[in-house]
């Protein structure tokens, strides 16, 4: 899937499945549960999610993710990051 940007450059979509837009609260747990951070799930698919933070620089490369309303806690790995957003892949 490709999209046209405002500068008419073609941007290639690298995800294997489409993500559904959502706004759900989430809790990150890391350092064997001693580290905790709060964020928002902006979109989600079967294989991953995009998380939003005020400042994503302190988000570790791997953590457990508890999404509000989800049945289970997921182990994730960061695939990309920006100053306020993190893209994660579910690894469990």
C-alpha cells in the first residue's frame, strides 16, 4: 500500500496488516515490574500498535504492555520511535 504525501513523494507502507484507529489508555511495565509508564494506544493491529506519550525518549526497547479493556498483558518490542510516538510489535 502506498500513499501520496503533500510533497507528492510516494511513501511505502511496510506493515503486513492494517491497523485500526483507537484511543485506549495503556500501562507499560519494565525492569521486572519496578518501572511503570502511562501512555495512549493510538492505533492497533493483530501484530502491533502505535503508542503516544508526552515524551517517548525514556521508553525502553522492550516491555510488557497492558491495554485498558484487553484480556491479557502483551510483551512488545519497539520497532520505531519519534519524540512522542512509539511503534511496537507484539512478541508473545
